[in-house]
C-alpha cells in the first residue's frame, strides 16, 4: 500500500510539561513566549468545574488579559467554530489555550488559524488544506483518550450532513501540551472508561497499521500495557488514584503521537458512523467496536496480535491462541469497565448507507489496515453481527 504524501512529511511533536504543577509551568511558558491576550477555549460543561477555575487563577496571577470562549460541545460543529473565530478576532488574541477533552482541543485547532488568517473553516477539512499556522497554542487535555494534543488532526461535525469531517494539517499540532493528572481526578467513571478505551484503540490500530515503525511499535506496546494496568484503577477509584490518572495521561498522549503517524483503521471508520447516526460518544463507540474488529483481524494479523498479547503477559501455546487471548482480554477489559460491546442501536435500514460511509472513509484516507472486507455485503453482515 503506497503511503500518501502527507504521511511522509515530518509531523511536529508538542513540547510537554507533565506531572504535578504542570499547569503553572504551562502558564509560565506562555508568559515566556510573550503571549499577552490568550483566548481560553473549553466546553459548556467544563467551565463550571473547579479545575477550570484553577487555570483562570493561574492566568490572573500571571496578569494575562485572557478571554474565555466556552461554547464547545462534544463533537463540535462548524457553527460553533465560526462563533469561536469571531470571539478570538474580537479579543485581538495572540495565543490560545484549549482545556478539556478532544472536542475542545480539536475545535481550537481549527479556530486558531482560521481566526488569525481570516479563513472560512468549512474549507479546511481534508488532507493538508489548512497550511497556515495559528498563534501560540497550549493544549491541556483533561480526558485521557484522544491524544489530540499530539496529533495533526481535528474532527469537526458538519451540522447539515451530520458527518464528521477530518482536518489533517501539519500546522495544527499545539506548541505545548500540559499533562497534569490532577486535572483529571474528577472525570466521571463512564467518561474515564470510554476515553481510556479510545486511547487503547489508537495504540492497537496504530500497532496493526501497515505504516507502523519500530518507534511506534515500542510506544504502542508500552501504552497498551499502561492502559491494561491502569484504566480499571482509574475507572474504579479515579478520584483518588493519581498514579492511575498519570499513567493514563501518558498512554493517551503517546498513542496520539503514534496514530497520527501510522493512521487508524476499521474501528474508527465504523465508530464514526455510530457517532454520526446515533450520537454515541467517540470513545464509547471505539470501545464497542474494537473487540469485533480485532476478531475480524485474527486471520490477517495473527503474529502482530500475538506480539501484543505476549507484551501484555497473556498466555497461549502458539500465535493463534495468543491472538485469540488478546481478543478475549479486550472483552474482559470492557466488562471490567461496564462497557457492553453490543451495537443494539443500529437500525437495519441504516446499514447499507453506513457500509458505504465506512468504506468511503477507509478507502479515501486510505486506512493501512491488515485486512479488508471483500464486498459491501460482507461489511453489512459484519455490522449486523456486532
Ligand atoms: P469530549 O471532549 O467530548 O468531552 C466529553 C465530556 O467530558 C465533556 O462533557 C467534558 O466537559 C467532560 N470532561 C472533560 N474533562 C473533564 C474532567 N476532567 N472532569 C469532568 N468532566 C470532564 O470527549 P473526548 O473523548 O476527550 O473527545 C472526543 C472528541 O475528540 C470527538 O469529537 C472525537 O472525534 C475527537 N477526537 C479527536 C482526535 C484527534 O486526533 N484530533 C482523536 C480522537 C478523537
């Protein structure tokens, strides 16, 4: 499979400040960069959380003339992006701070350059259509899932077609990522589980990608182990278990670093349809689809799946049984996280269109996956079986 040109281009990695106190280090870095008038971009629910006040206090202590745009909602659409652009321009901003989950970070990736250069955001989805750089961008992820703070992608919903549009751009990677586990302690268990499974999906799809390299393999295996060890802990005792939160933040970030280089696969193509048609949150949709797609990959990717299983300490007498043990381990993890990987929301009449959209996404990107569906009918049967 020939690599598309954009995958041969260098993708920047953000500078990272992490651990206890990372938030104040991040604000100090903004000041060092000469930023005076940042816009803080977050979602409508996050703005009421105590951790959000912590950021504002740090900005006030640094005497920054910030403004807050808090209209982001999960899976933001273009109308919200347009309002964010107007907000930034009115504030005469010289920097952006995204705080929250992937929705806030993705929205900021598009708002920032479009506001700075007066670009219509509806023209930027696709490969490398957005080439201009925004102002200095600090991203503060407060979910451990998307890894968006490390990726060259942003996902924005088209409010007319209800489809998610992906912006791939080398200029949207934030300059600075703040990984502060103390900001994640209040993340509710269900969102912790769903977003954590998103990170696992990134690491696994990236590992199975035909563009995987020795470097991405090492990071992905490490992320998978961190997630298997710490996601159940973060789910059951996330308000107290800071170490589990810290490990999840690192795993999610590193999986973002890798999948933006290797791409994702069928899990994402199918999960995007669950989000578009039935409003299933992104992480949860990935979690529900992941074990089924791993089972589909069994005959195509046995030895790679066996390598993952070995790294996770699973047992089996040969590659086939190890690969199967991996699928079972993912089912067990879903069980521990109270996620039922059953796609009961899918309506029979939607399946043909879903299959077309899935194939469209997977072939347009193209997704460098180990196995392909032979026909629409085969994919439709697969969807019915989930
Ligand atoms: P999200 O950003 O939609 O947030 C979900 C909810 O969690 C929100 O209500 C938010 O207020 C809440 N929340 C966030 N942090 C919290 C905290 N610390 N405490 C309490 N509540 C908190 O969820 P997400 O899963 O992080 O992001 C999903 C979006 O990211 C989707 O649009 C998806 O398509 C996109 N995505 C982007 C990339 C990328 O590379 N750019 C990768 C994967 C997913």
